[in-house]
C-alpha cells in the first residue's frame, strides 16, 4: 500500500505508540497489522523499517542467528 503524507505521519505515530507501550522491544513482524493499518492496508515489513529508521527515535538491533535473524526495535532513551 502506498502511503500519503498524512498516512505516513499516522503510521509513524502509531508505531512509536506501540513501541512506547512495549519497552522490551518488538520485531518488525510483530509491528505489522496495527490498529489503523490492517487487512488490505497492512504495512509491509520494508515500509515499517523505512518509517522507523527515518524517525531517529528508535534503536534497531539484530536478534537470532544465520537465516533466522530479525530486527528488534526499541525506543531510544533520551
């Protein structure tokens, strides 16, 4: 799904709210299928990664080994 500027802002806000409620962090796949973006409007994993990286407010780390790796997202402590 292509995101308009307004939808991009809504998506970023919702992703940051979800991460704020989960201080231990969440994987990219766990962030897919949010309250506002589900069904046909579900954000794809590359979209979620791009949106979170552009904020500068999250910390990305890799978990797992070999082909079973995932990105774990946490809010940065300011």
